[in-house]
């Protein structure tokens, strides 16, 4: 597994966890809806990571060079 793939997977995981906890703790949205919001945030994180690898360092999901 490449360094970029590991980086993107880690970012997807932590984005999903953070989004789920933020929605679940702060609002009264059900677990299923919170999970859906977390999944949407994770998908956006994956897209951002792929785009960032084309903009910045090709071995990183960061936009910082």
C-alpha cells in the first residue's frame, strides 16, 4: 500500500469519527442520520485527498507542499 493511500485512509477514518461525534453529541439527530453525515464528510475527505495529491506533494493528501 502506498504512502498516499495510507494517508488518505487515515484522513477518511478520522474525518468520519470526528463528524459522527460532532453531530451525535451536539445535536439530537439519530445515530443513522449522524452516520450518514459522517459518511458524507468521509467521502468529501477522500475527494479532497485525491485532489490534493495532484496539487501538492504527489505522495501526500495534504495541500501543503
